[in-house]
């Protein structure tokens, strides 16, 4: 199940940027964060793919969504200029950003290569 994050839940589950200057992942498994807006057509194309992936990788990967209109501070912190923007966050190492409405196989490849998660 895809979960929607606010500033507070982001700090609990992903990165507490108020307490840490250096990147420190707070989660217990890798995650994928979709920065989106309700009016964005490409974002609407990505949404069902993310729902499918959340079922296929259930228990191995968390998938979150951040509404850039509602959570402007988070969008600004990551320098989101265009949406959808997708942040791949491994448990170890630095997160990586991808942009655009990616096809499902591209998501699967990035989940395997960047997040080191197999189905």
C-alpha cells in the first residue's frame, strides 16, 4: 500500500533533516518516494504502477508519495523542479533522483540496481 507522507512522517520514516546535517536514513527497509501533484497528468500515469509495485514488493520496500502542492518545504528541500520526481532511497548510501513518468520495467531495474531489492 502506497503511503502519503507529511513533513512529520517524512522525518520519522525517511530523514530527520532538523536533527541531522548529513544524510541518515531513518527507515528499516529501502523506499521509493514519488513527488507528485494532483493536477499532473504524468503523475496520474505513474500512480497505478506504484500501486502494483507496492503489492509486488510488499514487506521488502516502502513506497511513499509526497504532494508537492501540500508539502512545499519537502519539495523545496529536494529541489523538485518538475514532477513526477522519484527518489530511490537505499538503506545504505545516498538516495538517487529520477524524473518523469517511468515505465514499470525501469522502476523494477532501479529497485534492483539502486535499492538492491529483488522480488
